[in-house]
C-alpha cells in the first residue's frame, strides 16, 4: 500500500530537482548567493540548537543542493547520530552521490531506500533519472542495470531495456505519440500503450510519450502505472503547463490507494 506520507511529498515535489555538483553548475551567481546566505543562517541556528533534527535535515539538504560534498558527508553522519530514519538518510545520500556523478553509489542508495519503502516516489524518480543519464552518456557502471530497470518498471516507471539512438528517432517517436494519443481518446488504451512503449524505446526523453502513457494507464484503470508514467513526465517536463494538475492527480491517487 502506498504510504500517506508520500502525498505531501509528491504535491510539493521539486520538479526534477538536480542536486550536488550538477546543481551548483546550474545555479547562477544570484541563486548561489541566496543559497549560501541560507546555509549561513541555518548553520547559525544549528550552532544554538544542535539537536534540532529538522534544522539539521534542512542544512544537509542545502549542502547537497550546492554540491558541498565536504560538509554534506559529515552532516549525513550527524543525522544518523540524531536518530533520523534510515530511509531519509538514504534519499539524501542518493541525491548527494547523483549530484556528484557517482551513479553506482547513487543507485545503491536509492535501491536501499526502495528496500525500505518500495513505492517511495523520490527514490523511483531519481533512479529513473539516473538510468537516463547513464544510458544517454553510455556510462560504465557496476550496478545491475536489469535489476534497476525491473525495479522501475514494477512500479510503473517504464524504461526501455535497450536504446539505440538514431537521427530520426525523435521524429519517429513523435509520430507514434500522436497515433497513440488518438487511440487513447477513442478508448483503445491497450493498443496505445504498445505504441507508446515503442516511442519511448526510440526516444526515452520524450515527455509527451510519458504523459500519453499515463493517460492510457489511467483510462485502463491502472493508477499505479499512471502514477509512474506521470512521475517520469514531471522529471522531463517539470515546468509544463499541466504540471500542477499532474502533481494533484498523483497525490490524489496515492491518498486514494492508502484509504482502500
């Protein structure tokens, strides 16, 4: 059963939050200045309230967001000393390692989190993002890709088992998405899913394909798979006009599943 605590997380989900060094590289000077000011304020408060768990969590997350691994590591150890639940620490550690570009360590952290909470949406979303990075970069990793893909697909976050890029891939995928979307509108959800999985195998970064896939699953009364597809859609298109509505849908379906 999906945990009620995930509802707030999903609704407030920072769209495709990039952490660690990747985040620091994307921050402009003004954004970095604001984060540093925020960290200094948190450090001052922590110096007077060292046992305040929530303050320490916020400070650790802030270190991760600007890519300050030197401080984030000890901060994570401090959270463990304060008795913060292992799930929260695993998620933060995964974000740190992913931001630093260590896909193997990040994968282990997210899989560890999922071993404690199999439907944890942040771990699933970040693990999908990690797989996309690894696949597009053709990066060498030691973790078992098949196991990660199986974990994602079991929770509705489809990821192609094989990906062979081609110059016309995006155009071919877009045509498949258009045909599949028309099928969904006609009530042929199962046939649409087949076309959409083909589109994603051709172009795994096609946000529209995942939005259409989510609608197909929802039409076929498969809310878990719809949630998974919508989570990927939010990763790929965090600022889409319908993103707030999508987050509301995810939160509503999680709460509904929890009430059964």
